[in-house]
């Protein structure tokens, strides 16, 4: 920046706007009329022309860029270490992002988060919602990676990034001062990630420090920490490895004196433990906030307190006089839609009366807009803002224009803002003074609950949960591993989620017209809260190998729709036949903090099962989900300065009583959940083979597994490196076909095995290839086809012929050599010579008569590929073969014990129950989902009942 080191440009401020000097302007020095011992700087751009004249010392006529350490108005670089838990975080500012209103980099280990805060120069229209936007992004380069997608750069915000944006936004918003309408943007990037120190809690603290150092007016500094619990010991900001063993995942944010936000998930943790964890987190937050407050006082920028514009106090009195009596009647309307329409009508009436009385003018012209327009004159003109009001002859300058006096009218926006505040005040007063809420309930009352399961016949599981005017339609879909949700994260691991809940909030649920499209941040946040609440009650993947998807569509909404999704989702899971561990419920709690204002004793009033109006007008939104005795998920947002631990304890205990009531009502669901798999749900069969056999199932380029899927009609075959094979099918027939083929592929043949009725698949000049089992072929050489000499193979055999063969050799490559001749009666009945007996012991042994006491095996392969494989055993006496189930024929156990597997032969599916009774301990492949003769969809002790 071209500037004199001794010159510090003043900031231009007015009562309603501030003009940026740090925008991207073309800077140049223009020759001027020789001033009196001064040098001038000219700033120009296409959109605006501003000239700042700087007074300088006479000896400093030349600029030395090398001597400039920092631009004027920019804080000098500094860094400080702040203790957090058992280590320190490093906070640095003034190095990066110096043109932002506030920017910091916070380092924990080798994880670095950079956060900036910027404000709009011109205030936006007044609103009841602070214009704050937060964006958080995890750069793949932080972990030395690139995106796995087609476009090798970061794209739209991922779901977990949206969740962290909400974690940053929610604790900061209550600290923003009312009446400040400059649009504010917080940007946060993960620049480095070491895989141990999580960046989410670090991003909350970094945003709080950046805001404290910026010009944004706030009440207090904010910080956040994560609390884990390993071995009954609480850990502040635990590493990712420590979190693997943690029973609690809690994020606490607040100020040095109060809690502003908590969010966390646990495994049925009691309320007492949760309160202890929050207390530990609050102590850590308080220590960080004290350090941040000291930094802000020393290095922070002046706050823009002059930009705060509140509605005039007289307007509150006018609105209360006009609408006070009618507000009391309107707030007694119990139903949401009629009450909302009555409030809109009353608001219009207040505006009309104030306009008729001359207090509101719709033709009002703001002085701010004119002032800014006067400043942005023709860009070709040379203008100067003269320091200290000095005017030099011949210089073009802007005359100081005083701000236009405020008109004697109230703006229409101010009237609407005041009307909303007065409405909230009257609602709170009615609850405190009368002890009754808008729908007539007591503070701890629960709305009427009604639930229904199985209302969607083709869905795998469905439930409709209604609580008052809040209603959730939950639908469960079961699938295989391919239905799992893939997550692209910073760690170079392909993460799969086998359970996920998707929450949708259409505008029709509140009787409005709105946009439909991609899920909003609110929908993503509510869905994740419900998902994490239900996750602890799900069975393990070994017990229930399905991927589970829950859809929660809010069909009516008047408060705590996310907790309705928890209740509806739990019922839908049971209706889908998912063996959940417990039933859980969720409830939303509210609060009126300052009861002394309305004649109370000062004790905060806790409200159970709040409605939408109580959420908007209250001071707290506390959602708790869990069983009667333990918590699985919780989320609290505070809309005032914060709450203390005693208030939180009261809310938790009252929420526990509310959950018990809701669980009782859920047990009265009519009709009840089916608690069995739907006949439309897919079947999943699990097999265990030797890990080295997996490549045989897959085949080169996946050709073999694809051919099995096409041939049998199953939906998917999923293989794992540890030898687990999962077959997903819609019906039992296709499942059995694929199971038989895979068993045949992974079997270990033994020399001497006999295979009956095998089909010739192809003919070569040197022999024929015979399929001894589905997908398993061997070569029968032309010399082994007949005892007599054959000139050509085609002369005696053709493709499709069936013959009996014997396995006589397995070479080093695993290829099978078969013989038909070894099973034929000897054409020459003469006694073989001694040379023949000694040179061919194996062939001689195979051709001995059965009455000699030898053991002979015979495998019978029918045309459908699913027939029996029979073993003939004769040892002085003949024995009848005993067929066994097909899934035990060539399993991994058989690989380990080949002598036992010789006697295990494939049988048809209808013979399987007998074999399961005979040898229950020998079964290695387990059918997790099986079909009964009655409805084809029962789960019996995890074993197939066919």
C-alpha cells in the first residue's frame, strides 16, 4: 500500500453508514497544486472516487515501501498461547487476512483453522433476525489429498460441514446486540489437519476470537470445547483416538459466565453424568473466554456501537395501547393457523391506526440513501476528503453534509418489529401470571399423542407419529451394503454409513407456500440430531447385516419436529423388523427466564413439549432424546445471555419425566409394530470362505461375480477381504442358486472324488472340458475318455453330453484332470501284469470291485445344477448315504478339514432342516434373513429355516 509510514488514515463514520477504505481501489499518486508542506494520496476506482489528503511532515516527502510493516489501520501481528485441557492452542492474528474486520488462525497440534469476519459497509433493512452467515470448509489439501470426485476441487458444502456451520452460528447469535443490521459473514477454513485434533471445536473457538477482535458489537466473547469421557474420566478436546473409546461426545460453547449451547451424543448416559460433563466443559470455556477478553481489550478494534439503531421507546407504548387488549384474546386461540391469521390481522390493524394518526408514513425517504448517493458522484471528478475540515483554495472537496434529522414518523418495519416483541411479552406474561399456556396446558404438560404403524403396505416399515399439531411420517428401507452412504472426508478412508436418517420439512407442514429443492441447513441439522439419537438402539452389523435408511417427512409442525422424528423413527424401525435394543422418545423443553418482570418470584419457568410460538418467544430450546433411564442425544440453544447449571439440571429432570410419559403413549400404538421383516424386504445370506478364495468368486475384472448375479438373478454379492460373502436377493430360489455356485467355486476337490452326470461344456482337439460343479470345470484328456483309442474327440462326444468322471490329478495351478476311463469296466478281463500294478496304483485302486472293502465316492450332478451329490461308502458292508445341507459342503471349515468334507454332499433345499438338526455345530454359513413356508419372511434364531 502506497502510504507514508507516519500517516494513519482516519476511518470515515456516520450515524447510519461507514465507508470502506480497504476495498480494492486503484491507488495512484497524481500531481497536485503545490500544497503547503503536505503530500496527498488519491484513491480511485471505477465505482467510486475518493480522495484522502494526508498531512505529513515536510521531511517525509518520499515513500519507502521497505519501511512499511503493516498497512494503516491494520493491527500489528501478534500470537498468544491459551491453555486448553492438558495442552495449549496457539492464536495468531495480523499475519493472514489483514483486510478483514477480524481474522485469526488457531492451531492445535498440527491442525490449523483460519477464520475471518467481515461486515457490510451499508446496513441492511431492519429485521428480527440478525443478518449473520457462516461458511466452514475442510480443504482436502489440509490432509494432503484431493477430492475423489470428477472435479478436483471442493464443491458444495458437505453435510458434516453444514453441521459445523451451525455449531459456530448458534452460540454467537445470542451475543449479537439488537439494532445492528450490517450483514456479517464468518468464513472458516481448515488449512491443516493432523488426523488427531478435531477441527470442529477449534472452529467454534476461532470464530469467537475473530468476532471479539473485530468491529462487530457483541455482549461477551464466546468459545467452545469438546468433552469426552473415557473410563469415567472427562477429557477436554480429546483426540480422535481417545474419542474411539469415549462414551460421550459433547460440545459446549458459552461465555465466561453462562452456557449458550450444548450438543452431544452418548450411550444411555444418566442426567447426573451429563451435568458433570457440562460443568467440566464450562470451566474450560470460562478459562478461554477470560484470555480472549484480555486479547480483545489490548488488540481488538473499536466496536461499531454507533451503528446500533433501535425502535423509539414511544412506539412500544403506542402498540401496547392499540393492541394490548386484543392480544390477550388472540393468544388464547389454541390452534396454530387461526391464531397466526388473527395475529397478522391485528398487526395490519395496528399499522392502519398508526398511519391514520400520522405516526407512520409509507412515503418516508431515508436520509442515509441520499447521503451515500451524494458521496458517489461522477467518477471522473477529483474529490478529496479534507482532514480536520481544512479547505485549500482550488481543491475540489465534499462539503460535510449533516445527517438529515429523523422524521416524526415511525417506519413500517419498526412497527412490525415492535409488534412482535410486544406479542412475545404478552405470551410470556400469560404463562407466568396465569400458569396456563396458549393451548391450556400446565408448564409440564404433554400434548395428546397418537401413533400408527404399518400404514404403507409396500414399505419395509412405516409409522405416523402425531403429538398435538406436530406430525412425522417415518419410513424405513432395508438394503445391502451398496445402499450405504459414502462419505468423502479429510482422512484417506472411504467411510460408509450403514444407518442414516433423512429429515424433510416441506412448507405445506405449516400451511405455507415455499421453495422445494435441496435440503436446508436446518433440515440437515435436525436429521443428524434424530439419527444420532436412534443409532445407539440399533443392533450390530453382525447380528443384522442390513443398511438402514429412515426418512422422516414432517406433515404437520407446531414445535419439536425433530423429536417427533425420533419417536416416529423408533416405531418405524420396529415395524420393519429391526431388532432394536430399547424404545426411545424425544422431547423439546422451553423456558421463561426472567419471571420477575411479570410478577413472578424470579425462578425460571421450565416448559415441557413446547410449541412453535413458545419456542419463538421463549428463552431456550432444549431437545433431549433417550430411554426412561438414559440419554442418547441432546441439543440446547439459548436465546438470552445464557443459563446456569442449576437451571439446566431442572430442565433435564423435567425432560426425563416427559420422556416417560411419551414412551407410555408410544406403547399404545395402534396397530402395533409388526416386529418382523416385511415380505418385500430383501433377503441377505452370509457365507464364510477362506480369504484366498475371494478372488475366485470375483474373477478377472469382476466377470465371475457379475455372471453369477446375471445367471441367478440376485441383487448383489458383496465380498470382503476377511472371507465374508453376503448375498442379497429378493426371493429364496435365486438365493439358493447363487449360494450353490459360490460353494462349488470355493470347494477344495480331492483326488479320487467321483462326479456323476456332469455336462460337457466345450470340446478341444485334446479332450473335453467337463463341469463338475456350477462354475467349476476340469479337463478330461482324450486318452481318458475311452479305454479304446479315439482319433477325434468329436467322433464320440458333443457339447451338452453328460458323463461320469473321476478326479485323478490336481496340478500346481489348481487345474483339475478328470478321467472317464477310470470308471469304465476293464475291456480286457485278463489279469493285469505286475508292471501294470506297480506303475498305476491309483488307477488300479479305482478299478477294484466294491466287494474288496475299498471306499468309493460318487457325486451326482443333475441338469438343474441344484441336485444331490451322493457319497457311496462301502467298508466290508454297504452304508446308505446321508445328504447334508448345501451350504456346508465346501465351506472354509471344509478347507481346513478335507477328510470330513469328503463325506458332506449337496442336497436340495427341502432336505436342509433335517441336516441342520443332525449337525448344528458344523454349519459355517449363516442365513441371517430366511424365509419360512408360511410368509417367506421370518427370522428364526439367526438360522435359515427353508
